[in-house]
C-alpha cells in the first residue's frame, strides 16, 4: 500500500524560521517523516545524506569543498554522523547569512548551533 504525503502542522513554523535563521535543525525519531518534509519544503537545495559513506567521507575529509558545492546552501540529513561540520557551517553563515543549511537527524544527539524544531 502506498501512502501520499501528509501535510505537517509544523510547516509554517519551519518556513518562518528560515526567514530569520540561516540554519535550522529538525530532529525526531526514525521514520517520522523528517527527510520527506525537508526535501519537499526545500526542493531547490541539493540534498545529501551523511548516512551514505561516500558522502560522509567527502564531508569529513574536505569539509570546505563539500559545504561550498552550492552557493545557496544545502540539506544535510543525518548530521549526527558528521558533527564536525557544524563549526564549518557556523563560519559560513557568519560570513554569508543568506546561505541556508537545513539539517536533520536523530533526536538522540546534541548539536551546538542552529534553530531547532522537533518533528512529531
């Protein structure tokens, strides 16, 4: 059985936060729809899953090149797999606040930057 997209009540809060913050983080339990939600809301940004070992290796071994692939920003899913990227992202958005970084990951981790929204 295939299900359609379920509109989320949190959508206006996420879009509103993006008007004020260059980086937002959406956390929640596995299989709660975080990835589907952010891919739908930010379809203009490239998507990268840090669960993918090749992507993660590139991100960790050359963070500046990885994060500068798109001048507008990017979606980084499973950010808890490469927490060292957060310091680089902070430096980028300090210099270029118009760049957007949409981060998501497990609700079982702690991050040190950004605006946090929990996905039910």
